């Protein structure tokens, strides 16, 4: 039991040392992540649509 409490004590100490981002930085990072996710989703949707249409065209021959 002492090892577990010591572990969590060390976790708390280390978390206090962390340099947390400011609100402005966090907002910027969030916008970057969300825009990247949207761009990648659109990219893969277009690729998927293209491959699906190519397979349909090939099977229709």
C-alpha cells in the first residue's frame, strides 16, 4: 500500500512541475487540431468516393 501512495504522491509532484499552456495557446492548438481533422476527413472522403466510383465503373464493364 505504501508503494501506491508513494506513486500517487510522486505523480502530484510531477504534475505541479508541468508548464501548462495559456488559454490563447490552447485555443490555437485546438483550432489547428480540429482544422487538420476536418481537412483529413474531407481528403479521405474524396479518395473513398473516387475509389468507389472506379470500382463501380470497372464492374459495370
